[in-house]
C-alpha cells in the first residue's frame, strides 16, 4: 500500500503517458520542497565571492582601499574600530538533465523500465527547478534517431518540450546504444560555471575516457549521477540456460554453470565499483537505483 505522501506510480511499466509526466508539475516534491538540492534563479544562489551584492555575509577590520560606503557604523560605535561589511555575490545556477533512453535502458525484468525511471526522475528535477525560477535544459539520448537537445530556459514551455521528448523516448523499440561520451562533451559547451547537472543512465560505457570527462565537467558544475540497473543485469538466476535477443542477435548463457554466473556478476560489480569511485571526486555525487528498489515512488522528498 502506498504511503499518504507517495508519488503516483506510472500506470504501465514499459511506457509512460505525457500526461503523467506533466502532472508531476503539480506534485508536492516538484514544488520546491528541497531547495538546497535544486537550482534557483538569479538572486538566490550564493557564491563565496567577497564583493558587493544583495546578501550580507560577514564583517572584517577596515583595510586600505575598502569602499567607505560599506563601513559598519553601528559596529564602529560599539567597538571604536572601523569594520567593512562583506557580501556574497549572487549568481545563477542553471539545471541540465541528461536522460539516457538508448536501447539498453528499455529494459526491466522487475519493476519499471530503466528509461521510464530516468524520465520520471528527470521530470521531477526539471519541474522543481522551473518552479523555483531556474533555467532548465537537457538532452535526451534515444534508442532511435538523433539525441534531442533542449537549451536551458526558464519557461514552462521549455520544460514541457523536454518532458515531451522523454515521454516519447520511453519504450522506443530502436536498437541504438548511447554515445554518452560525445553527449558529455557536447553538454560541456552548454553548461555555465556553477550549473547543476543530473545524469540518468546505466553507465554501460563507463571507461577511463568517460571518467576523465565527468571529472572535467565537475570542475565547473555540480554533478548528480544516477546509475540505473536491473536485478537480472547484476546476477543470473541459477537454473536453465538463458537466451537474450536484441539488435538482430541472440546470446545464450549457461546460467546453470556457477563459473558463468560468477563471471557475469563480476563484470557488473566492476562497473559499479568504478562508478562509486567517481563519488569520491569533488562535486560529484553518485546514486545506484534498481528497477525494483528506488526512491521515486516513496514518500515525499525521497529524491
């Protein structure tokens, strides 16, 4: 049974209606309930720059060259010493979401498709940021056709366009795999310094080049990385041989063989370990969600 403040569960596991993603605009978790985790527009993001601005920060003893208009006269009257008022400069922090909807993301042996969870989470982030007054942009990597690029905008129409592209990409029967490295390089030219970037993917292509690119992006923005996986991708069930098909090819695995199951699980664990290691880098946070175990449909504020 869902909790009183649970988010709505999509009606299908392999498709999501555009109306379901548009409705998240009105759902409480997408209405600024976590302002510290989501971006705000100009005048509400603070940088540690010590200069003139709108937000008072601290005072220090007056130094030669300080603007006398910033003297704290009340502190002077109390201490007899000159002090300069310091401010934190306000700046904009756009939000950019990258949703991997390529062929491997169109899968779930339990729960909802990985692509559906990516679209749902990215929509929550987009609506929350837009409602807070931030500019929102993103890129949707599809299983068929070219990626859909959406430049950052503060309008509801802009976020609606991004959400529409994600809804259409869930359940796509195409066979294209993501070129995540190229996507990240393209995003670098769109991300202003201080941006927040959310990336939802299974990170199948995670290698040294991608790690380097992610760390490069993290020098100019805050990264939130979500790896989506399925139980069947992590571990083969013991029993009869399994047959996988896709892309016009078939793969048969002897899952009754313990050595095969161990090697299969090890490959995933190596990818997960490399992903989790990224979380030790500055400005990078990592999260691992499973199709049958994730925070999206739990209580309010689970993102």
